[in-house]
C-alpha cells in the first residue's frame, strides 16, 4: 500500500488485500468468477484515471478496467492485476436545450433511468439495473427500447477517453471519427479508458405499456410453438414493441416460458399486435400503462443482486423450421445437475437496429431479428463444471443455426473470437486499434 501511494498521485480510494473491504470489492456480478487483484483503484475523476493508467504503464503492471462489473466472463477483473475502477465517477449533466445527456463512465442503468426518467425522458438503456452504461454501450447496448430508438451505441454523440499515452482525447463524428466508429460496438476495454459518454435523448413522453406473458408447465412442443410465433411476429413487428422471451427450466417452476416487454403506446393497440402470442394455450398476460420510469423499475426488479452462471448469445440469421425450434426447446427439458435455472432466451432486435448498415458502426450483426441466448445458473460451486459443460453442449447446436456472437455476452471458450464478435468489421477494427493503441496496452483475454 505504501509503495502504491508513494508513486501514485491519486485522489480516489485504494483497496488492497490488506483492507477489510477487499473480499467484497473484488467480487463481480458473476460470482462464479473469483479473482485476486493486487489492488483496486477507485477513480473519482478523469485525472485519477490518467494517474492510475500511467502508474500501471510505468511499473509494467497488467490492469483491467471496471465499471459495473457485469462482464459475463469477468474480464474487468483478474489475478495479480490492478483494477482501474471508474464506478464512483457518477456525474450526469443534462442539456434540455439540445436534448443531450453527458454521463461519467461509472453511471449505472438504474441511475441514468432515474435521472432522465424523472425529467420525462425515456432512454434506450439496458434491463439489468446495476450494469454500467459505459460497458453496456461500448459492446452494443441491447434493451427493450432498441427497436424504437436504436441500440445504446446508436444514440452516442461523443466519447471522452484516456488513451495509451495517458492523454484525454475526444471521439465524435468530426474528431477521431475512426475511433468513434470503433467504440460503437467494439469499445469495451480495447482502445482506451472511456471516462464520459454523451447521448442524444429521445423525445419526452408520458406513458408506455409494460407487458408480461407467462406460459406455465409447458412441453417442448408448446415451447417450440411459442418460438415459432415469436419468429413470425418479428418479421413485421411494430417497432414500438420489443421483448425478451425466456424458455426455461427452473427448480421452482419446472419448464415454462416468460415474456417481458415494452410498448410505446396503449394497451388496446398492444393487445392487437400481440394477439398471436396471447391466443396460445396457457398464456397468462399482464399489461400496465404507466410512466416509462415506473415500467423500467418493474423490469429491473426481476434481477438478482448477483449470480453464479455461464451464459452467451448468438445472432438469429433466418426463419427456423419447426424441427429446428423443437430441437432448441428440447435442449432445456433436462437441466444440468445443480442448476437452479437453465434457459434459452430470445432478445428482440430489428426495427431501428436495422436502420444502420453493418459497417456504419463496429456493431456488425444489424440484420438479425433477435439474439438467441443460453445460460445456466447454479448456487453451489461444486456444480460449476457440469453447468458449463451443459451450456457448451447446447451451444454446439445453436452455433450451427446462427451467425456470430454478441460481444456483450462474451464466451471464453470461443475460438476465432474476433471474427465471431465483429464479423466483417475485424480488419478495420485492427487498423483502428493499431493507430490508437500501438503498443497493445489495452489487452485482456479476448481483446482486439
């Protein structure tokens, strides 16, 4: 600790293994990941970020960048590294004249929603409350508003970041535009440490409809049928609607399906749009016409504080046959030993996500209608390997019928990960990376 403070000009808190908070502070959201960093540097300003980064470079110490700590594979932490943690940098500045909001990179989904929501604005953020908005955005930014407003990254107008020299640089359409392109979809930990993001805000609105549809005690055939109706709907779905549909096998409920979504309109109109899902056997639906902020809080309430899990997701690329969907649904009929929740989840895309071309930003898989996710959650660590193997075996089939992997649902065993995450944008990303990080200072297990 003395050695750290002597050589480091730093105003934030420094937590080392000698501190009582260390055990808790080294944890990330995925509790199956247990890493032991040398120190965690809690930055309070961009100057702290500069100091922390320069210190790591001069001392030749590996580092990781952490905001919300939600990376599925725990890439924001590591053994024998210094964690440059920006989670305490929480300033939010709104400009209602030009409808923009500037946030520091420690702001979480729930904090930004609260801030803009109480002022009457919706926001295309994520669904899990404690995810850092920076990490969410840099890898894409999937959420229940993305079909209407685009992905999180589609709404960014400017990034501020600290580069490999410890210099603060700006990236927008006019300044470092190649970096601005790359940060939108491939920015997580790759080109520098983002210290702030400026977003364009959607127009103010009064109310939205939050909806859930629940199908208890479903057979594989019934689940495949729901999947089929879902994929048909997404061919022509009104862009004001988006949803997340989970087909799961849980300790409490057995095999069931659950849909949660948002509609920028009223209940009457929504029931017409969703009719194909509502007329299916066993459907139990609930609709609530309420303020945007209230709807979001109810979505956020379904997330636990932390979990032990293995999960990833890939992009749908065509209409699937009933047989293919049945195979998908059958794969969760038996969950792995020790699993409390195993699921295949469809995350809706399309609408405004397709308005941009696949080379306009680093986010390549624009043509997909939804992401097919797979996950298993366990509580007792002795079952970790069985659960990981279960996910890997199901993923083998999902890979055969999909294109590419979603970088915000990273998967450590992925071979040829750059091509999988970034598709046809890999070559350009490597060029941008060589320009802005020539010494590969910003690297981790699956960095560019």
